[in-house]
C-alpha cells in the first residue's frame, strides 16, 4: 500500500544552518564525470597527497594493537600531552593537557565552541569572505553574525580601523583565521597585536582558526595566543587534516582554558563520545615523527601557487594577488563582467574546471573565485588552458 508521508516538521533552527558549497560542487562535478565529461577538480580544500607513510603505519599498528575501543571524550592522554607540548613550543605559551580537547576534525571545534559560548543575541565578528561554517554556526545558535570585510587591497588581512567600529557591548567572540581560507591572506605580527589592542580588556574571547599554520609561504605564522595575557582568552583551533593530508582520518583539536575545555568535552560526550582511538595514535606519530613530508608538500604547494597565479593573471578579465599561505588562490573576476556564481557554473559546465564562487564564502566574496592548488601541476596547466580558451571565446 502506498503511504503518504506527513510533511516533515524540521526544527526552526535548521532554517538558519548554512553549508559548505565545496561538497555540493564536488557532487555536481562527479555527476558530469558520470556522463563522460572530463573535469579538473580545483574545488575541494584537501591535499591531493597521501597521508605520510609513518603516520599510516602508526595508525595500522594502533588498530592491530587494540586501539579500537572508546577512549576519554577529551582525547587520549598521550595525544593531549603531545599536543600540549607542540602548541607550547610553536606558540610559545605554557599549555597543560587539560587545556586540550581532541575532536573529529577542526570543524567540531568551531561547532562546539560556538555552541558553548554564544547566547541568543550575542554578536560574533568573523572574517568575510571566510570559511562558511563560522557564519552558519553563529546563525544556528541565534547569535548575530557581524562580518568584517577582508579587502583585496589589504592583501585580505584585517582592516583594524574597521574592526574597532564593529566591536560593541554585545560582542562575545571574534573569529580569526590565518592563513586564511579562501584568500590565502596571512596576518602579520603587527596585525595580531593591533587586533588584540583593539579588543583591549573587554570580556571578549577569540577563536583563532590556525588549521593552515604550517602552510605559510612568506613570512611566518603569528598567533594571538602567543601575546601576553591572551592565552586564556584564546581558543586555538588546529589539526591534522591539512598539514598531514589526513582529512579522512577526522582528527583536530582545540586548545583553551581548562574550564571551557571541560564544557567542550561534555558536548563531545553528547555527540561523538570520542575521537577514533587509532586515529589519535596516528596523530601522536604525525606530531612527533619525521616532518620531511610536510616540508615536501609545502614546497610543492608553493610551486603550484606560483604557476596558478602566473597563469590566471594572463586570462582575460582575471587578476590575482599572490596568496601568502594555505593552498588556495582567490582571483578577482570583476573585469569579466560576470557574477561569481554564474562564472563558476559556466567554467564547470563549459570548460570542465570545478572551482568555487567567492560568494560560497559570504557576501564579500562577490567578484572572486576560489581555486585550490591541491592538484598536480599538469592538471593546473590543463585548468588554466581551459579557462583561458573559455574566456577568449565568451568574454
Ligand atoms: C579555515 C578552515 N578551518 C577548519 C577547517 C576544517 O578542517 P577539518 O577537515 O579538520 O574539519 C577547514 C577545512 O576546509 C578550513 O578551511
């Protein structure tokens, strides 16, 4: 008997939840491939390299050695200690294992921290264009999303004068992301100091998304957590996905004051219970083992970035700044006269190159595209040739 389903009564809050377009474009690109079309994939933000061999072996050894059970919600003690040591060394602050929460990826840090801190009506300042999950989660919990526009003429760094104007009595949280997705912008030491000074001694916390901290091509990485007095006001988000090409292992971590770490661990108990135990043992090896694969991947990303920027700047209607970190380029396409979304769609369907509209990263992404350089030089060359041919024909 054919049954008619009753209308689904989703909770109201679901209407406020956004998404990450990269996954949708990937599905569309795969559908075109299934119809026989050849697509160059420059849409998704993950290294095309394999996880380093030593890390895979540590994961396999852990699986065979019985790390197949539940572990503590906040993470295995050996990994929390390893992360505490690593952050202490790289950010130059003392860190205790109780201040570390291990979660399945960098994303859950955003999810849990925003759930734990942001009340209805609280304002959260976040970069726009920026990683779409920030805005999505702020809206989801009923907070007020306050975008700070990252401008091309400032190399997509923070305009601190404008930032100051956005801070109000309702500001609860500020989100920073350096190196930055999607623009490749990198905050300088002075930027970080100026941002801290602008916040001053107001009761505001900072979620500092540093997932690309090891992918800086010019200059070096600076964390607000390293500044005097900022350790307890910063929630540092970092992880393994990008640095060690471990996106599918699902592991990341947050470093935060111990009382907040306890609250975040409770959210973990209520959702994932814990991060996979063998994955965590692979994480210990990633941070303590040989780092040469990280250096190799970074050298290759830089070479590809250079090629991509050079090629894009020769295409009609495109102009592209040199990003200083992460593995994306963010060309300005306003001179094409096309909107970002329409152009990204046409490039996918007619030129066979999957990339993202700048608007997938918020309203200030209009006028830009994001292309990932996490693909081979051969494929990057192929993509450049295709876009060039398409532009010559259509613009
Ligand atoms: C800025 C930023 N933060 C966090 C993440 C999430 O990483 P993970 O795959 O570890 O959840 C990403 C992934 O694309 C990212 O670009």
